[in-house]
C-alpha cells in the first residue's frame, strides 16, 4: 500500500465517523421528541459535546499512552464503537424516564437517576467518537486544516443523510438500522490499516458484528410512553391506525376511535342553540401529541353556530376570508357554513396540507395553499377577515411566526377598510398567554401609526380559549353590541373593548389570576376574569404582570411559549406544578448550562495536573483557553441564529436545520482546507475575523428585510439563496480553529487535544446559553455577541508574542 492510499483510507474513515456522530445526534434528537418531548433534545447536544470534550482532555492528560497505541486504536475503534453504540441504544430504549414527574416539586428528584441513565448509556458513544477524531488530529499532525475540513464536511454529510433517512423510517428504527452501516464502512477501512493482507476477513467480521448488533438493538416491541397523549388513544377499544407517515418534521399517526373528535370551544348552551356537539373525526398525532383532527365522514358543521370562532363570520356575512390553518379541513367547512364568500386557505404544514387535500372536497370558491403566511400576505389581496385556527400554534414550531409584531403588521395592511384579524390563544394553563398576544397586537398597531390601539382591539373568551380580534379601524358601537349579544347567547365572556367597565360585566366562566409568587388569586364568591384585568392594565397604562417576560414577540424574538423569567429560577422550581409543559425547555436549558459550566471548568484546568508539561506552556495557557472557548461559543451562536433564520425563510424547521447545518459545515470545511495555504497564521485569522465581522454587520442591517422580500420564492430557490447568504461567514469561520491548532503544533502537541476539548466544552455551554440569550434579548444581540467573541479570539490568538 502506498502512502497516498493509506492516507485516503484514513480520511475516508474520519469522514464516516464524523458523519456517524452527526447522524446519531440528529436521530437521538428525533427519538427524544417521540420518547419524551422535543425540549429534551437539548440533553443530546449536551451529551454529545460532553463526550467530545472529555475525550480531548483525556488524550491531553494521557498523551503518551494515546501516541503509543494510536495506530491500533484507530484500527479497532470503529468496530468497538458499533458494539458500544448498540448497548447504549438498547439502554435508552429501556429507560422509563417520566418528564411529568420532572415537573413536580417533589417527584422530580426521583427522575434524576433516569437522567443519569441516559448520560451513562450515551456518553461512551460520543467519547469514543471524540477519541477517534482526536487520534486523527494527532496522527496526521502535519495536515491539521485538512483533517478539520474532513471532520466538518463529514458532519455535514451526516446531517443531510439524517434528514433524508427520516422519510424512510420511524424514530424507533432510525438508530438501529440507518446509522450502523455508516460506521461499518469506517470499520472496514480501519481494520484494513492493521490487517491489510486479509480484507475479506475484515469485511466478514464487520458484517457479522453489524448484523448481530442491529438485530439485538432492533429486537423487541417499541412503544410510546404512557404519558404521551397517543398512548391512551392507541389503547382505546376498537382503535384503528388509519395511516403512518414518517418525515423529518415528525412521526405522524392517524387514529380512528370513538374518542377522536373535533377539538373546538363550544357554548355550554349548544343544545339550546339547536347545535350538535363536536363531531367525530380522525386524530392526527405528531410525535405522540395530537395536533389536529380530520373530518371522518365528510363535512359536518351543524355545531358551528355555538362555537367561539363564529362571531366574526356572523358580523360579516359574505366576507372575503383568509384562513391561516385548516384544523384538518374543519375550518373550511365551518367558514362555508357561516356564509363566507371567497375563501383563501393557508396550511403551512406539508403533511397536514397533503392530508387535507386528499380528504376534503374543495368548493370552487375555496383556494387551498401551502407555504409561509408571510408569502400569502405579501401579495396585493385584501381580506375582510384573517382567521387563525385554534390548532395552528401547536401544529408546527415555525407557526409561531404568525404571532409576531411583524406578521400582525403585514396582516393589518391587507385588511379591507372594515376588516379584522381573529387570533386564538389558549388560556387553559396560563392566562398570561393572552397578555402576550395583546402586547404583541398593541405594538403592531402602534408601529402601524395607530395612536390608541385599544380602540381597535376586542377580546372575548370561553373557559379555555381567548379570541383577540384586531380591527382595521376603531370598533364601531354596533360591532361591540353584536359581540355582547353573541357572548350573552352562548355564555362566553367579553374581556375587552374600549370603554369597558369591569364592574358592570357578568363573568360566566371563572378565570382566576395565577401567581408564581403567591397562591392562585381568588376573588371570593364573585367569578374572576384574569384576561380582563390584564387587558385593562395593558390598554390603560401599558403595564403587564411584572413577574413574567411579556415583551411583544417579533422576528428577532419569535418565542411564544417563553414567558417565564430566567433569573427567578428558585421561585420557578418551587412552583413546578404551575409550569406548562411547553415552558419546560427553559428549565432544561438552565440544567444543561449548569452541567456544561462544570465540564468546562474541569476541561480547562485538568491539564495543570501534568506539572512538568504545563510549565512549558504556561505563558500562553490562558490565552489558548480563551481563544478556543470564544471559538466554541461564537461558532454555535452563529449556527443557531442561522438555523432560526432559515426556519422562518423556508417555513420548514426540518429542511431549515439540514440546509443550514450542511451549508455552515461544508463552507467552514472549505475555509479550513484553504487555511493550508496560509503562510502567516495570525494574519490569516485576522483577515477571516474581519470578513466574519463584516458579514455579521450586514446580516444585522439587511438579513430580515431581504428574507421578507424573497419569502414568496419557491422553496428550492430559497434554499440556494439561503446557503449563498451564509457561505461567506461560514467560510471565514473555518480558518480560526484549524490555524489555532496549527499554531499549537508548532510549539507542543501536548495541549492539542486539550484545545479541541476546550472548544467542545464551550460548545456545550453555547447551546443552552444561546437559547436563553435569544429568548431574553433576541437573535440580533446573539449575532452581535458572536461577532464580539470572534474579535476577542483574535486578541487572544495562541502565540508567545
């Protein structure tokens, strides 16, 4: 075997192991969304980066051992990794972690062992991946930029392959049958390097281990945990699974049984109003959570007269309507029954769009579209009513963008002179979500030039849902009287109109205020309306509850379910039972951040245990630590920001994740490869950071306006444009890390894996910290901080000057 052939096999194996680590990370994130909830995917990022970080510091402390045995370890590690992965995956399938107990003030402590179980099962997988990649850094010492480029591009390949694989199998089988073959290919190449005379024996050995591990891990019946809503639905007598759909944005099940019905707010007096109850349907579950219902046997809308949603239609017969969300097709039939004229229907979720298209017969006056609400609202059409469906917010992550100031402003511009927008918000768990929509609507009207937004907003509600109605002009007296009559007949409550006198309003559905600082506030024998109390405060003096984070949602801060204050963690833990499941991501971020800080401190200072070697490197030790820490934080901050921008632009979180990750890693890899030609590392890093800072500044000034202008383009065109937009910044990000490692190799190899570990440990910190910053301060500030981190790295370049 010639040297180039040997090198080629090493690079191929490194490429495949890098791809495998990304494949498994994405697959585990998908699995956790089904086995628990999507918020718990943050644990996977923590476990992955912890494995990489600890592998680096281990190699640094035991450098002589790894240098001595690196050839043998590189030869056998992929085979060992298949076996360790199989054991780890089997263990997580057996874990009975219950996140509902994690939300209980006392029971959450009982689940800590199950959390430890996840870590113990998966940590070895990523530790060994990190050892393998780190050994390649040591073994191909003279080609560090090329090695790093191979690592990045391999990871990009893994991200793309993961997204494609999700169309082929459910999350339970992705890990067992779609990740091992990639690792097996690396194992064949690596075994050939230590036993090159018998390649057929190497191949048979790997195939045998692959088959055995795949069979053992994939054996057994996979099931949803009993706390997921789909579990009880699957166990109802006579239940039928009508369909199963695998896709990157979710694992869908279509269920038919006697408990599946249209989820809609109806008056308690619906029988007096001669309306039927909610009709039966086919439940649509994504990742075990119900997101909508399909009509079971054609349209049935005899119940609609008693629904909370009906009032705007009764006020405007024959209205030109834009429906945002279909509620499985029910909203279309309901709008027609209520006498709407021309109906434009937007269903952004691709899977639900296809189901509605296949199951609903469209009237000639109905136009069904798929795509971004911003794309539809960018045309010149005018609507008498823009009606958001009740299920819309929870149907997909990217649907939250319609609940932003930017979206409301665009929608208001496309209303007729007396048009209105009807926005639903669930108040069943926390009435303060209604406050979030109210302050968002208020800000949108103020930015549209409305001096007194309260005159153009109406709020009415049931016990579970509030409808915020935004009018194109001041609400006429006859409009308010119409709403009063509608609510009186149906026992709904009016919570706001300009001039409301709370003492004169009868409350039918008691809604006490909720306090995290005190017990639930009770008003005694008199029914309360927490939404009314908040609305009066908001429109009289602009005040909101001081405990919650109730800033208006914007494209810069598009988070809806993020109203809990990060700095009040002690109070939040004492009131875990009051926290909705959607808000638990906040606590998980804090938990992961605390753990990551501990790992980072350990990684930074552990090499000091090697006193003799450390003395050689003492002058630049802290400069080096700061340099690679800044790169770890800055890279992830930019990556997370671009993923979010892609999600908005493409209106598809799964495609956005794959395209953004692949684009960033590929162009960063190309940047790292280009660094091979550098003659002066520090000068080249300076040029790269200046380019990156320039691109960040341009993004801050122009990215959102450009994306809004181009949002109507076809998706494939938008993917290409998005990758082009991020390419210069990504290319620049490829230089600092590889050139920093090259600078270290010129002095000592002892701290080379340690520098990589520092970068990895601060990447663990970056993910939860980025989410906390984005929720509290917005993505623009996050991008600004990333630029400052790279500038700081430039000032701490690891040189002895």
